[in-house]
C-alpha cells in the first residue's frame, strides 16, 4: 500500500514525528484555543477516508481539506486516516489531536 505521503494541518499546529508513509501514529498539537481543524492528507493512490473521534467518516480527495473537525477542549481525541488501494488492505494512520498542555 502506498499510503499517506504527507498531511497538512492548520497554521500553528505541530505534528510529531514528521508525516511519512511508513509511520502510522502521530501526535498533533493544535494552537491553543482551536475550536475546529482540517486534515489535508496527500497520497499518490487509493481512496482516502478521515474518521473523526465520533466515528464520522468522510472521503477526502488527495490534497483537499477534510470538512471541519471539532476540537476537544482541554483534551485529546483520536482521528484516523485510512488509505485503501484496490485489491489491497487499507493502511490506517492514527492521529492523537489536542491542544498544548
């Protein structure tokens, strides 16, 4: 599976480690006071889905923003990015998203 090449997040956000297709789990720190955010996954092949912490699933075109995801105030939420190529098992990326401590 090709997987996510990179993932863009709102300005003033930080993702660790740096996005790469071989790394499947990330910590994302949003700017303090963020109420919503978008995920912009980029993959060279496959269907990309973003699944928020409530289980709402949306299909996203490579390089396009997801719809707004509501940030959890003073907490961390888990968001998944699934990349599925025809005839292959989906590759799942896990993002732990929250405000700075």
